[in-house]
C-alpha cells in the first residue's frame, strides 16, 4: 500500500496524510458501490499492508 500512497502523493502533489485519506475514500467508495467485493477489497489492502517489505539496499 505504501507504493500506491507514494504514487498518489506524487501524481496529486499532496502529503502522506492526504494521500492516505484519498486511498481510504476510494476503498470505501468501491465497497459501497460493490458490496459483494467488500471482503476482497479489505483482503487486497490488508495483504499489501502485511507483506514483507523488501530492503532496497539489498537489491
């Protein structure tokens, strides 16, 4: 999710907090419009948040 927040920040020229709020708004909108996908949306962003982060210095 960090990668997506960084992309939102860069494209919209906003700060971390604003980008996180924008992403939450998008997630809520998708879940509201497509309630049958709510679980999948939650899982998608939960999985990204708990995925192990790669050490960029290692690469």
